[in-house]
C-alpha cells in the first residue's frame, strides 16, 4: 500500500538534524523512511527546516515566543494544512506539536497525534473530532495519561544506531545535550563535573521562551568558564564525535522524561549514560550495564567517576537491540496503514 502522509511539526522548532528536540528528530526519521520506502511524504514546518519529502514552510521563528507570535503561528499552520489538503491527496495526518489542538483540521481524515511530552502539559486532549487517535512514546508516559484518554499502543522512539557509530577514542570530559530549559536540570551536571574537576560540554538549542532565557542567564551562563563550555546547536557529525569521545553523557532531568533520544544516541555511540532515575530514563538506562541511574548530586558524582568501567560494546549492542530507528519507523508506517483502512 502506497501512502501519502502529512507530518505536522511543532511550529517553533525547525525540523533539521541539528535541532535538539525529540519530536523534530522523530519527524525527520519518519519523513526519510517514508521517502526511502516509496511513500509520499509531506511536511509542514517553520522556515529553516530541511526534509527529504515535500516541505510546506511557514514563517520564520521570532526570537520572543509570546502570545502574539503563537497566534500568528497557529493561523499560518491552519492555512498551511488547508492548502496541503486542497492540493494533495493525503491519506493520514501525523501531528507532533504540543499545541496541536490549535490547528487541528476538520473532517474525519485519520489524524494521529503523538504525545512527545508528558500528557499533563497538553492544553486539550479531549478532542471531539472523529478519526483522531493518540499514542505515546513510552510505557511510563502512557501510565501518566489522563483517565479516559483512548491510546493506541505506544511506539518507542528510535535513533539511527548504525549512523551514530564512530571510531573515536573516549576522552576525559563529560557532556549533556538537549534544549536549554529549567526542567532539563543541566546546571546540576555542570556542578557535578566541576566538583570532580572534569571538563564539561553542553550542546543544544536555546529557544525564545522567557523562562528558558532566564534559566540560561541565571543558572547556565554563570557556570561557564575555561573548563565548562556551551557549544550551542551541533550538527549530526559533530554530535556523533562528541558523544563517542565523552566519558559519559549526563541527563539530569528534573521532570519525568517521556523518552530520551540523547540517551539512545549516547548508547549507540558506545557511551554510558548517567541519568536521574525518573520517567522513561529508568527504562532506557540499565543500571550498572549501560550507565547509572542516580537520585541526587552525590550519586551523580560517583556515577561519573565509575562510568569509565562501563563497556562501550555492551552499550552499542543494547542500543542496536532496542533503539533502532528502523524499528520505530516500520511500526509507524504499519500504523498509518491500519488507520487508513479504518482499523486503528
């Protein structure tokens, strides 16, 4: 069955390889898999995006993301969706944004909404539109869904495991990667590295939300120095080299993660993960085998010191067994087919 799939990105993050966002990376992998499999892929995303299928671009992201910019973006997205549906034969729509309800199209064409974030963060999940389906990206996330929300079976995220392999020797530094925002807790990783006198690198995007910028000014910037650097966004090749060379990747999240591409990518590179024992991180990291799950700063420091003893080969083997993007994309494509046939 040849499909025509419209993926709709979150309006405020470009879909490209250097975007530090799980939803954007999953969408990018789905788009590439659809094209590679001979399906037709259409993507709605903001300016600056780059995909394999046909891209329908909306406006440039403004630095300050406020209510006015949100309203403008939602209006542009509604218009873009209407344009695609009027000009292309679309079988199924796949929505990835936290604010999906603001531009959810009418009609009864199958719409799949993947909840990439904790269900409680969504403004409205009780939508009345027929043909609208929801799925989660981990079992731990699905457990936190509100009662009454009908969920399709979860599809665990994946990463391009084989592409992430790099023949790079491990070096004496640690790092974190992701969106720079309060709930990621990166300042905790910085403090742990400083206490151990180990160089620390932070890579990722700083978006124009007031709370994100305040966090960077108050918690991240004062901690930067000769032994602690902020790299900003990094492309795929540089990310692969950094992840492969790090002693470990630290994921000090303060809220339950629904998934963690950073952890999956690190393991694919043969690098152990030190993570707070919370949310889906507890399902991704095998304590003592592929890294360490910690509960406080003292445990984090001990885990960083012990990370040198974790086998790179074991990390890679576990990643290939569990976190391959091929598994994820094949499951989504099979789900698209079921939805089109009316058997979601």
